[in-house]
């Protein structure tokens, strides 16, 4: 399928949607602490999205016969992505929490994610988060006009595996724009020089999902939550990126909120 190229107006709208998504994520991160529930985070995220004039792109998203029931995706420990918030899930010291925020605004989508530690981490998990975040940086750096999508995939995979971790293969990054999922798919594994050529005006959600153990995953009975098959922790970092002749531009950058800040 053809990869959409955004015009000047579309890029301006993408910047606004992505700024809102990034602002919500930035405000939720410091709320992650022992004793809070994932539903508490969900409700704060839901309210802030609305306060900023946007709506969740997750809520009601349909996959097969199921619709996603929350406004945010909050995944804890061995949950890779698509964790459903719950009052029953109380965060504890040593947990890791992946916050995935996707919003609609003015016809466009902004998408970003960040994995937050709850207090102190064991060294292996601390390294997992650091390596995943660095792999995202390398993937973004590879999103140069004239390169190919496989160059992004290769950059992520080689760095992650060189550090002793594994990249999830069942879930991939993707284009994003007027819908949450546009072409191309962006796997976190692959060969350099393969895939579609990167052109100016593409908007790409680059999102390494990295496991402490093996790469295999499974889906829980809720039909949404993806977990590591071996029960080891996972990390997830994501930015929406615009490709330009001057190099990749990260669009998911927070903006000042003023009185709208979550307290």
C-alpha cells in the first residue's frame, strides 16, 4: 500500500495532535508511584485529553469483534502493550509501567509511549529500560530521507540484541496520520536496505517493544493485553516522527499547559 505523504496543512495538524499526546504522557509520568491504580492513571489521562480539546484514539478502537474499553493503554511488568486499566491493579515498588497515549485532534492522530519505573529497579530491568529508550533514538536517527524502513528496523534490532535483550516480533510500529494505523509497518527487526524508501512528509510511529527474556508473546483472555510468554518484564518507548530533508523531526513534544495541568 502507498505510504501517505502529509502536506503542509496535514503536518501542522499532526504537530498539534502529537503535542497533545505528548503533554498527556508527560503529565501522567510523575503520577506513577506505589499505591496508585492503573485506573487512577486512566481517569487522569481521560480527563486531560478532554481538557485539551482532543479525544482518545484508543477508546472504542475495534479489533475483530472487540472494542478497546479504555482511553489509555497501561501495561505493567510482563504486559508488553494494550494493558487495560483496572482498580484492581495497584502499582508496587519495583514495577515498570508502560503508558501509551494516542489522541485524535482536528482529524489527525498523535501517538507516543514511555515506560516508567515505580521506585527502584533491579539492575537488569534498569538496563532494559535504558536500552529500549536508546534503541528508539537509534531507530529515529535511521529515519532519514533516502533510507528504507528496514534501516529503522535493523538499527533497533542490532542494538537491542547486542545488549542481550529481544525485540517483540508480533507487534510493530506503523505509519500514523488520519488514522491510528497507516502504512508502512515498521518492525523492530529486519535487514538494512529493505522495505519502502523513506520520503519527505511521512509520519511514522517508531516504537521498540523489548523483552528482558525471549521475544515470544501471548494474548490474555481479555483479547487485548499482550504479555511476554515467559513472564519476564517488557519495555515500550514510542515517538511519532516526521521525515524531512533536514532529518527526522520528533513531533511528540509536550507543550505548556498552564492552568490545565494535572495536580
